C-alpha cells in the first residue's frame, strides 16, 4: 500500500483514516492536502474505499496505484493547461502592444508629413482672410469663430441626472 502512495507523497501530505463501519466492514479514506491555497480542488479529491479487511488487503493497493496515477496525470495536465493559457495571454498582450504601437505611429507619421511643409496648399489664418476654393469657384471668406475653452476648473462635460 505505501509503495503505491510514494509518488503522491513526493509532492504533498496525505492523510489516511480508517473507520470501522460495522462488524465486518472497514472504510479507508486517503485525503491529499493542498500544497497551495489557490490550488485546483480536483487535486485534493479524496479516495474512499469500503470493504472487509480481506478485500482491503487484496484490492486497496491496486486502487491506490490507479488513484495515484490519475492524480499525477491530472496534476501534470492542469500544469500544462495553465502554462499554455499563460503563454497565450502573453502572446495576446504582445500582439495588442504591437497593434497599439502601429496605430500610434501612423497618426504621427501623417502629422509629420503634413507639418513637413507642402507650401502649395494655402493655410487659413485665424481672421479668415484667405478664402477657400470649391468646385464651383472661389467662395467668399467664412467668418472664423474661435472655439471656446473652459477656464479654471470648469468643464464642458455636463452630466444629466
């Protein structure tokens, strides 16, 4: 019985309880303890086996071996799944950073190209002295209205209650 438990005991504490159910029957509980607080509860699922002392002597070792094997596989599967999820999350974050950097770079390049100076296009002064050309000829200069800016601690954002 203890040979079968050795792989499980390598990584965690195991409690074993034996209870007499009636005149002929015993119940053996094998309860793995948590290693970490955030550990998956499936790794602490207990094994409970009930039988006569003769049945327990003959069968408990096989059942323990199967239990430990399943427990070990589950632990490695959970660890592998966690590693894959962390790698996927890291890759998604990296891709999001790249896309964000590309988006931030494009407006900067356009602004730099526009500011680089294409002197062939007229610029409008604040007083509206330069008119704008349209498909139907020159249009009269439009009046320029300066945008209002909030002063001090004022905000232009209003919240309706």
